[in-house]
C-alpha cells in the first residue's frame, strides 16, 4: 500500500486532484478538514471538549455544534484558536492513522491524505510521498471569490496566512501545477503515480 500526502494553499484545487485519484486510481481519500468536522459531531471524540471550551451557546437545536460560531470566535482570538487546534488536531491525526490501518487490512493499494497543514502537523512522517498542488495566486483568489463568495480582501488575507510557495516547494516530493486545463492536471497526476 502506498500513501500520498496532498497539500497546498486554499483555492489551489486540491479537491480536483483528490477526485481524480479516487475515480481513476481507486484511492481511499482522507481529508483532514472533513475529519475535523466529523470529530466535532455529537458522539464524536471532540464534541464535549469543544463545548467545554466555547460554552453551551455553540450547541444548535439539533445538538450539533455551530461551526461558524466556533470559527468566528477562533479566528478572532489567537488563544481560542490554539486551544481549539490542541483539541482537534491530535484527534484528526489519530483518526487518519486508524483509517490507514483499516485500509491496509482491507487490501487498499493507495491511500491519499489531504491536509492544508500536512507538513506543519508532520503527516509527512507516515506518507510515502508528499505532493504539492500549486496554482497561481490570482487564479486562487478568483476561485475563492466564485466558489465561497469571499471578497478579494478576505481571499487574500487567508492566502497570506498560509505557508509560502517556497516552503511547499522545499518540503514536498512532487508538484502539480493546477492553473488551467484539467487534462494537463491529469497528465501530471499520472506522471506522479508512475514515480510512486
């Protein structure tokens, strides 16, 4: 079984790469962001801790956590953001490691782990290779404005908070440029798979 870690900045089109790996190469895809939501669901490992940190006002009528409220508070306070990360990140990492083991036992040949903070969280330690999905900043801004309804300023401020292109290039094994035609991206994925 091979494990590819996929990282890159917001709006780079990582999900396009993941979808292709899932469809064409039958990869089991694990997304840190989605798992982060999962561990905060009622009955999830972080549910109680997040409520203890943010207070009962974050519980919605259906007993789920109001993630927008949590995110607004966390982005407004560095201490709250760090406290939230300290709860969520270890749980997400453990969940991913458990899934990898289950996939190994199930005979899966390719697992893809996607995380914006893949390198910062040291996920590269259990990946055979780390791929960086690169897209020019201007295209990323346009994508975020279109897909998430962000203003140009908000898109830019999020991009500025993330790791630099130089950091990604230095710390990854392979780069996919995702600026234009999907066929060009597919070709690079195929090349990366061959090298794996």
